[in-house]
C-alpha cells in the first residue's frame, strides 16, 4: 500500500473520518475531531463517495501527471535511441548528433533503459596454484639506494641541500618460495601465458 510520508491520517484514520461523517457529523466537526483541516475532510469524504464507498478510494494517488505535453514524439525518441545503439555515445555526443538538449537526450535514454553501458564481463585473474607450497620460485630484482651519510632524521640538520644518496648500479636478486596463499604480483599476473 502506498501512503504519503507526510500524511496526517493513515488508512485507518481516513476510514474512521468518513465513518464519522456518515454517522451524521458535519465536515467541520469531523475535521476538528481528527485534527485535520476542513479541506482535508472534504477531500477524503468526496473521494469516498466517488469511489463507491470502497476502502481503496482512501489510498493515496500517484502524483505523476496524467499527460506530458512537452514529451518528445515517439519517432524523435526512436531517433535518439537508434543513435545511441549505433554509436554507443553518451548523452552529450548523441545530443550534438541529433540536435536535442543533452538533458532531454538523457531522459529519453533513461526511459528506454539504455542510459548506461552494459558492463563487460572481466576474465578471472590468472592465478597459479601448485600442489606443494614452495614449488613455484619467485625471482625479484630490485636496486636499493646507498646513502653516503646519515640524513636529517638522524642528525637533525636540514641545511644540507646536496643529494645525500646515490643509486646503486648493481641489482640485488631475491629468491622467495611462493605458496598458494600469497597472491602473485601484478607484473606476473599480466605476463603472457
């Protein structure tokens, strides 16, 4: 059941209001008894009468307008949707191609259900799993900086502006046994099979 968030009376309160009016209470007296305005009591009473005295007449109505005079014609909407499907462009490029405002194009695409691109399925990550931990050997080559003298963190002197370190030319080789619980590095995951 749809009920407006700021409604003073719920379905049971509206039903009690119309029952009180049916029992002989005036609209103003019933409105005062239920702490609503006389216009509210009048609205629910006449909806009750127009609805054939059915409880469904006391439900809130949708606030959607009955007609939209500024809505684009169906063939123009189809032209926008066809441009989107053929090119895959977003609302701004489709707007430039079709001559409509991009906000109008976006609304048409949203109503048609094609405002967002379909997501491509990513292939699963390339993982290696060996039966015994330690079977796969991981080699990593990296170079470390060699410091000539301690820096300001140790000495507390920030006045020296010259470079305090020089990179080593030779690399250090580290070998580690890979087990299945540790994921591979990004570089190895992207390597060709």
